């Protein structure tokens, strides 16, 4: 179980026509050992999964509404 979960909703970035990648990486960089990262997005960010895997994260992705995905990233042991 993560000690704390950092949540970032990037849907407002998309609404403004902005790329949220740097905000995502900033959130990941702020994680401490044992923390998890919850990304809220309007679609399943498949390309991000490979990036996060290289950084040592596993994920679970859930579509909770037609325009809302919740992806929980946790560090792999």
C-alpha cells in the first residue's frame, strides 16, 4: 500500500490545448519512496506506459467514464 498518492488531473491541459507531459514528469519527480501517482486523463495514455515502465513503474488503468481514465502508477520492486 502506498504511503501517499499524488494525483494529477491533466484534462484541463487538454482543454487548453496544452501538452501535459512536463507536468506529469514533475509530479513523478516529486514522488518519495513508497508514494504512488494517480493520473486522471480523458483517454488511456498508452505511450506514457512505456515511459513509466522505463522509470520503474507498474500501472493499473481504469476507465471510470467515457471521458475519464484513472491510472495508478506504483514503483516496481
